[in-house]
């Protein structure tokens, strides 16, 4: 069997919204070639889409066991840990991702989100500054009109610091954009 066949089948199922079928295909591709990162990536992303974060975490850990310095999988791990409210651990994963790929926008965004969630606003501001200085493609640049609307909504909803809320919204939106661009060649979004 050819892992590329199963990867293409997984991509097709995922595009149709058939995550369970996609998972089966990505799992098969990963069985045929355990080091094939694209199969593990697709498998983990589909599990995350289905809110099966524990299983996604196991797939991410499997990928990291083979390549502990992979910034993209470290970012997935950070995202999963943030979802679980485990911000210190998420920050540790983000720090490793930043060390592995200092110009990876998603790594800095996740780092900033974690710092913001932990109340480390100066560090979050530094991470935001780094993100703004990194070269971004047009697809990665946030829609400032949309961003302004979200910031206004967040400020109205919360009584906490405007900067913390604005940073969190910026980091969330930018992380989504950066992730889409980073994996666009594999069409996972």
C-alpha cells in the first residue's frame, strides 16, 4: 500500500467534512509510514475538530517522539494544552517551538496567548511585538476592521484590562490565520 494514496483519501474526506473517515485514512497512512508527518498532522487535526483532544494529544506526542523539535507539532501541543486550561505547560511547549523555529509566527502567537492567559502582560506584549515584526504573507495579515470589532466586543464584555483582552483577540485571530497558511499546502483548513 502507498501512504500517499491514504493521505489523498484522508484529505478528500476531510474536505467533505467526514472526519471519521479521514481519521481512518490518516491512521492507515501513518501505519504504512510511521514517520510521515502529514498523516499524523491530518489525524491530529481531525481529532481536534471532533473535540477528541485527548486522542489528538496522543497523536501529537507520537509525532514529537519521532521529532521533538518540530515547531508545528509543538504548536498543536500548546494549543491542546491551552484548550485544557494548562497554560504553564502550553507556554513550555510554545517556548520549545520558538527555540526550534524563531521566525514561526504561530509559535510566537501561542506563546503570547499563554503569557496573556497567565497575566504576564509585558511578556505577551513582547511576543506581540515579535509577531508584528515578522514578515507575513497577505493571507497572514489580520483584517483590522474585523479585529477592531472583536476588540470592541471583548472590551464591552469584560471589566479587565483592555490591553489583555485586545492582545488575546489579536493572538487568537492571528494564530488561526498563521496556521492556515502554514499548512495550506496540505489543505488542512
